[in-house]
C-alpha cells in the first residue's frame, strides 16, 4: 500500500532497545510497523457465529418440531419489526430535537444580527452564538465522559462487530442513551458533524438489546425471554438494526440493507455484487454522455481529496491517542470546547468578511430531485447585507447542513466561485479537525456538503470558462459522491443511498462510476477513514480476502502450536489453575495418544506426522506445568495437594480399532487422569515427552467451564460420572451475553479433588483443517462461517495447533510470509 510520502501522519516511530527481530516483534504485537500503525491487539475477543453442537443443544434440537420452528421464526420476524419501529422512533426523536434546537439558535442569533447590522453590535451577536454552541457541545462532551465508547460515529465499531470482533461496551444501553442524546447537542452546537453515523450505531444497539429483554446498565430490568441466546442471533439482529439505522438516517431502506452487507456481512461477496448490480435506466435527464468524462475527473480529484482528508485525520487521531487520551478526562472536554470556539468564530467572521451580497432572484426551474417541497428562498440569509440582497456565505454557514446541501443541489447561480472555494477550504479543514473529538459525530453529511461545494465550484468554472450549458445541481451531487467516496471508500451501498436520497434512478450510472473512480484513486494512497480508525484501535479486522501471495503459507505456518488443553475428565483444581493462569477463550479436549508416539528429532527440527516445527517455536510443556503449579499456592483449601508430585491413574490403552473416546465414556466409573502428565515435569524431558501426540475430541469454551464450576457440575473420584449433575441448554445460556468470570468463583466452596466431565458440554464436531491447507482456504472458511477457533488436526486425528482471528490478520500474515522467505 502506498503512503502519502513524508507527511506527518506517515512518519515512523520505533522502540529502542529491542533485541528480537522485527518479524518476531511484529508477531508479538510489541512494535508498530513502518507506518507507525498500531498492530491488532490480542485482548479483543471474537464472536461465536458458529453453533456449539453439544449435548444440551442436541436436546433442544431433538425437542424441536415444525410447530416450534414456525413459532421461533414468527418471534424472530416480530423482533425484526420491533427493531425497525424502534429505530424509526429514535430517528424521529433525534431529528425533532436537532431541528428544534437549531431553529431556536438560528432564530435568536439571526434576529440579533439583523438588529446589529445598523447598530454595529456584532460582537454581541457573536457572543450569543458562542453561548449556544459551546453550551450544547459541553453537554455532548460530558455525556461522552459517562460512556467514552459513545464518541465518534460508531461505524468503525459496528463494522468490527459485524466482522466478528466483540468490542466491550459498544452495544450497551448506556452507550445508546449517551449516543442518541449527545448527537443532538453536537449537531445543534454547530460542529461540522452529522447525525447519520450515530444513528447507525444507535440502530445497531437497538438490534442487539431489544431481543435480549435485559440490560447491564439497569440490572433489575430482566425478563424471562428464552429466545435468541447466542452470538449468532445477536449478530443477525445487530445487522438488521444497522440497516434500520441507515434507513432512518437517509430514508434509504435498500441502501441500509446493502450497507450492512458491504460493511460487515461475512456471507456476501463484494466483488460478485458489482457483477450483478444492474445499470438501470441509462436515459439521461440532467446529464449527458459528455458529462461522464468530467465526472470521472471529479472522481479522481475526490479520491485525492479524500486521501488527503484521511491522512490528516489519521495524524490528528494519533496525536490524540498519544497526548490527549492519556491525560485527565476533562482535557477532552476542553478540546471539544476549543473546536467549538474556533468553528463558531470562523463561520461568523467568514460570513461577515468574506460573504458576497447578491441580488435576490427566483430559483431556476430545473428538475429538483431531492425530497421535500420547501421553498429554497426561505433558507437564504441576508446577514450583513442591505435589502433585496443576501449573503451567500452566510446562507451556507447559518443554515442546518441539510438545508445548505439543498441549496447547493437546487439553487442555480446563487453562490460565487470565491465563496464556494473559501467555504470548501474552511469546511474541509474544520471537519477534518472535528472528526475524532469526544462528541458523537458523523461524517456523511459534512462530506456530502463539502463535496457539493466542490461540485458547484466545478460547475461554475465549466460555465464561465468553457461556456457549457450544464445543470449545477447535477455536478453538486457528483461532487458529493466523489468526496464522500474518497473519504469512506464505500461503493455499492453508497450508490444506492444517494439514488434513494435523490429519488432519481437515472443518476445511478454517473454516481456509480464516480464512486468507483474515487475509491480506486484513494486506495492507491491509504485506506478509508473507518478502516483507519479501526486500525488505530488495534481491532483484528478480517478483510474480504487474502492476497494471492499468502497462499505460499499453509495452516501449519500460522497456527499456534503451544496448546493449553484439558482432558475429558479433569479435576476441579486443574480447571481453576488453567482458567486463572491463561487468557484463552477455548481449550481443546484431548487424550494423550500413547500408541502413536512416533516423534523424533532431526537436528533442531521436531518431525511429527510430516509436520515440521522449529524447536524454538515449541514451548516446553514442563515450563507450562510449573507455572500452573505455582498458581495453585493461592488455592484456599486444606485438601489441596500439588498434583505435579503425584502419580496419576493411567487408563489402559484402547484395543486396536476401538475408539478411545468411546472407551472412556463407557468406563466413566474409573477416575480419569487429571490434566498433568504421569511424571513430574523435568528439565531432562526429551522433546518427545514435552510434545506428546494429543488425540483431539472437541472444543470447550472458557465461559462453559466457568459456568460448570459455578454451578457445581462435578463428581467424586470414587463415583461414576453418571452422578454428575446435568445442565440444560437454558441453564448454560442463562447468563448470556455476560458470563461470570473465574474470579467471581468462590474457591472455598469447591473441593479441588472433584472431577468435571466436560464431554457433554464440549463441541465434538467443530470445523477443522489439515496442516497442509492453504491460507486462502483457511481464511475463507474462518471468515465465511464466522468462526472463533479453528483447530488444526493431522491425518490420524491429533491436534497439532489452533488458529484464531489474530493468526489471520494482515499484519500477522505479512510477518509470517517474511519468515517464509527467510527460511527458503
């Protein structure tokens, strides 16, 4: 990916004193890359879109019939309808109060300006405007202090969520309240922000929370609603809420659906969508085939301007991350107030000093395509001008952003080229500075307004210099598409949103061409604004597909070979030790395959079933056991003994051809060996002893293990595992989506010698891949099926590693590819 040269947002910053190679540090996430990026963080958790087919879930399936299935589907449709209605009401609420506050502010300030035109008391009018704007912005900033996740547009976070990344707090009720209320005041406060992005985020929150009928913000608000208790259902409703948010913000339901598909869905091929998109009616109304050449050039310029906007905003975001966010929270409020102060002074001074007084005239009778029949002349401002004239700069600055866009799209001959140029420059700089401050802020409308001014400026030049007979509103629309496309790099959904907003299908072809050209041009320099902010947050986002050269790697090249595992029957003390000393969210359920210990060493390479590992990459399991035994010292029980010093009961080997797991399940009366190997860990262990073959039987999640421990699901070693209590699917999912943590467990109530049979609750049939599977196949399976963990098993059913989202990020794959080139 190319960069914008030596600009301040592309300079690199490396740590000093590191002794590891750059590739190792990159994999570990300890340094930034050459462009000073923040590498994907390891603490983000993936969502489980795939179902866990364990015994409680199978019991639910066995009890399901067509009648219950239809009832479930009917409830789902009812929830979809409720989400749409709720999001629509939220949009109505936001629009009403934004319009109310804006009308009050502009009416009072406008009357003051009109009175001061003769009396010369403009400083008083400026103070009134400052009082309104800074009060509104202060309220919006304080709401962000209550819930910091509510800052910004929310689209990067929702895009990450739909991509399969769980970001804490983004779909909470408190976030919704702060977002919906905060955007009222940030837009009414005169900041160059829009309400569309926060509306999309609010819609996603409604989609996530409404089907749950509970809230962590109000813990007492909880109803017995047994439906939709999985990440799969929640992610579907979040996608629907996102689409509803776009529909409420733009009046574009089809565009909302496509936005949800384009920005987050794992089940839609973006490249294929372009192939099946119809071109629509190519008959020209307010544009001709000759105009398409200028539209392409505008797309190129829009892509360049969008790349510059993103580069500058990226530099500002990095500065905020380093110098503002680490400081006290009130510093963020002061920054928001500073932005409000500068913005207010600039628009007031520009309107008074740079505005041109023009004669009032009736608007030209072109085909006006935007919805609404409001008289355009009702939004013009006569500030600082005499009777029968109006101030063209004030008409743009002292109106709601939607009204200014309406003027640029429809009012012909209203604005001078100098006014458009100054307005575009000021709006470009201030919108870039504003996006990222601690207030709820969208970017769609500011980008549309900035691009519309650019398009009108191009139309004026073509009219004056070339004498072309063109409609300025069409070029304003294309300019909006070009600039917005250059900033956000959306194509399909943005095309449909603009078509639905203009209510004119004949604009489909020029908008589509302009957006594609703007995206291609901008992609040559950097990513879209939302992808940049996702990257700066360190979110492990998975792209649509991997690069072709990544197929030089296989699953064995990127998997994590150092496994933390459990046995089908494991002692309580072992499970507690694992959960307290690791941060993994899933654990393979394995048995040690003593009949297949054919590993041997050749030099510093461990060869196991045709899979090669560098000796340095295989962590000593003895060291792992010692670390766990150290943690056992804090276990508050007099019955606790260090199991590392014990001889464990050994299960007799399975007969030839007999399934080992089946034999274990049939002999449940015999106590299973605990987690640890039969012999005490020793530094003298050979590589074969440290890396014994492990027969893979399934996966069990951390949340499931904690749930079993808290509910006392275990049995004594002198009893059969049949005496272990059984949990239903409803009990397993009762605490969704916030399961208890291992630190919430009262260890004094547990007998560490008890044994937990995890086989009924593990997923015995997860997706697996061979170590020789190519990266493109691994990536497509992981992303398309919405996986969280992907075990790697060899031909004899032994697990040799595991792949998670972090192993498939672009940064990790690039680092592994570099290692591959070094080794060959």
